[in-house]
C-alpha cells in the first residue's frame, strides 16, 4: 500500500511538472470599473473556446496540463485568474466576492474572438461563478446563442454545509439557470447521494443536465496530492472526457427557454462557515431508523440501544478527516468502557474487503462498524459531509451533532458524554 502511494505521488508530481503551458500566453482582459484580469490562453485553431474559472482552491498547477491538452484537441482554453484581479485570497469566501459581471465580461471578450461557441468550466464552488456570470450575460444578450453551456466538476451550489439532520439549502442560482450542463460527480463523496435533487434544481430553470458518476474517485481527484492510481489515471483522461461532452451541450444550445429575469439568480448569500465543534442539536430529536449489519453480518438496531448513550458516526476510509478522528473515538470508547455507552461507525457503501483492509493497515478500532451498502441510512439521516456525527441520549433523542472531525477525548467533549450518562 505504501509503495503504491509513493508511485502515485511520483506520477502526480510528474504530471504537474509536464510542460503543459508550452505555447500559452497571458493577456489582460478588462472586467469593467477599472478591474483587469490576467487570462492564461492556451490557443487552438478550432471553433470552440472554454473559459476555466477558479474554484475555492484557485488554479492548482495540474490545471494547466488539462488546459493544454484541451487545446491540443482543438479547443482553445482560457484560465481566468479572477481572485488576483480583485486582490482576493484563494479561499471559499472569495467566490462570493467576485461580481457576476466579471464572468459576463470574460464571456463577452471570448465571443469577440469570433469562436463559434464559448463554454464555461468550473469545479466545486467555482460553479457559482460560472452560473451567476452566465445568467447575467444571458440577460444582456437574450438571443445570442454563442454561449454553449457549462462543464461542472463536483459542483457545490449549497449556501453552506447543512447542519446535521437539516435539508440542503441551495443557492437560488441552482434553479435560475437554463444553460445545458454536463456534471461530473465522483462516487466517493457524500454529494453523490444528492445528485437527484441537484438535477431537479438545475432542470427546474430550463437546463438540460447530463450527469456522469465517476466510480472509485473522490472530489478534487484531478489535483489531489494523495491521488490514488485510479484518480491519476482518470485525471489523464479528463481532457478527452471534457471534449467529448461538448457535442452533448451543443445538441441543446437552441431552442432554449428564456432565462428567468425575475428570479434572484444573483443570490448574494455566501458560504456559511461554522466552527467544527459538538453543538446542541436543533432538529427533530427522534432519530431516523438505523438497522444495519456489522462486518460479521450481525444485525445492529439503534432502537434496541434505548437506555444507552450512543454516538453515531458516518465515515468512509477514503475520507482523511474521518481517518484522523477515529483513534480519538477509540480512546473515547475506552474511557467510557463499562458504562452504558455505544459507538456505531456507519460506513458509506464500501465493501467488507476494503473496510477490513483499512482496519488492518490504517486504524485499529474495536467498536462496531456498520455497513450502509446502498446509502439509504445516509439519506435518511441527511448526511451532506463526512464525517458527520450524532450523539443520542438514553431516551433515544438526538442531543448533539456536528459535521467535520474533532478529537473525541478532549476534557470538554468527555464532559458532554459524562453529563448525558448521569441523566
């Protein structure tokens, strides 16, 4: 396993160091109001042009490699550094600080090159930049067919990660776009379980949506320093996949429902960032059903644990924060041994062999591992991020919850459990 990881890292570094930007040039593009963006242009002679917008991670070095390969297939590709244009740091909140007019100005400039069709490309939170800007440009040019659609890699269109047990709150732009969209969503992600709702939201504005699930991959697969061999292999194929998606978008370029003019697609709500800590639960206190087999096929039912304090943790072996917190969860279980306390770790849709290999080589724990093979429990418990945890009191009520990893054996956290055990 270690040898495989070393090979993967060497391949990733080699991919990033390829002369991908050969022939690329930087040009200034006016965004209006005296603001100018530096755009890296990977030129091509074809009739298509892709504008790649930054995500909350900016432009990792491997992106230039993908852009160059797209240009090699006859698709001119622009990487637009909008954060630097507005003197913004590379972080999620900067997405909301970039005005939609910036993306609209890029589209206008790209169309002026007389390419036949312009497309947008974005990943993660960068999808917000793409859809808000495209909508503003469409409102200004309602009859211009030059904007062909958008390619979105694991798009994040939530107002923020919902509190555990709460439904997702989508930005209004998710329902106020009519662009043809091609969505790539890695399967090793909590977001894969939200694809049906994402499709419904995007389609409600008039978009034709193509969804492609990517088995065995995690979000950000194309620039992760800890990329697996499978992720590295698909990252090399990514330019071909993106190029093959463009004809699908072209098929729905016209006729198209007019973009909504009254809906506030320019929603100015930004990402809600909360401190990662165990906090009182404010949702419905009665927990959803949780009856699953463990690794030995023994049935475990939360309802049968009435009279105990129960920690329910949703996790996956490919989730680094989950792995980080598991030793402290074991220490918590050891600390509370002999008391009416149970820890249930619900694994998301991994097979037994993968989980056993993980437990044999990565983390040693002896608390029950439950198998949510089809993600049904994850959906019922409204898990939108990994890890997500719930603390249930002796009366079977959810009392505390959080998403994200913490150290479970700190004095403050142990005090929460001691108080519940004393009730």
